[in-house]
C-alpha cells in the first residue's frame, strides 16, 4: 500500500510518496513545511468559542456531504464520520484561509482564525472524499458552498464568485481576492491510500463563469 500526500497553497506544493514503513519520515518532512504546535489554542474566551463552533460546523458539513456522495455512488449505504474537532483543531480535514494563506487549520498545525470578510477552503484530507467546500465568513455567520464543481451535486465556483462580489465588490483587494477564490483547490492537503482520485465527476468547464476549473 502506498500513501500519497499533497500539501500546497498558491505555489507551495509538496508531494510525499511513502510506504507504511516510511510514515514517520513523512510526518517529519511535513513538520518542516508547517509550523507544528500542540495543546490548546491561545485565544480570548469569546474568540476560542466562536472559532470552535465554526470548526464544528465545517466538520458536520463535510461528513454530511461525504455520506451523501458515498451513498449516491454505492448500493451499500454508510455514514461517513471522518471530520472531527479536537483541541480546537480540525481532525481528518483542513481549513485554508484564501484571504490570508498563512491562516491555516490542520490537525498538527496552527489554529485557524475566522475573520470577518474572509473566505475559507475546507475539505477532508482523504483524497477520494476531499470534496472542496468554500465558506464565506461575514457578520458572524458562515455562508457555505458544498462539493464545489461535482457534477450533478453541490455548488459551482461561479456561485461563490457571484456571492463574494455581491458582498465585497468595494474592497480594495477585490480582484486579488477573486483570483485566490478561483484557485481554491491549490490550497489544501490531500492524502490517498491506494485510491488516488476524487470520488466525484468534476466539471471540466464551469458554465457559470466561463472558466475552466478543478473539482
């Protein structure tokens, strides 16, 4: 059994191929790429509570989507329960802030912060179920777009772009923010155990914005 791990965000891409015997080396190499920390996150109580609630919401959405798409594909129905939250960090999934790429939530990484007006790409780490979701945090609420560009299921990247434009078109960094949203899939960490493809038929062309996109 081989393990493939991909870590990236706007230019930084690390491919790790390992055997089961080399998992320790993989962990060591990943720790050089991400700022590894442990223990509880250092936040004021209100912020800690808010961020933990947001993370829990994202975890629930990811499990629901993975369950729905799994049961749509297979006759044997299952409940997928991969995403969890522990020590205020995501377990089994990642969260990347597309507005501030250094603001990342990983199981062994720093604690992600939810900032008003920021856009977040989140997905399960396990590649076959790593359906991309995007959340826009505004006025203490999350607007979530699910399973981006999975054919016959979920939302389209064009939906995200239209919503962001309706809310934040007056921002001075609007064009740069739109470009980062278009490239959402570049920010993520994906790990595959033998099966190395995403379990959804992606759209080669997004008809809602006329741009080619990944799933």
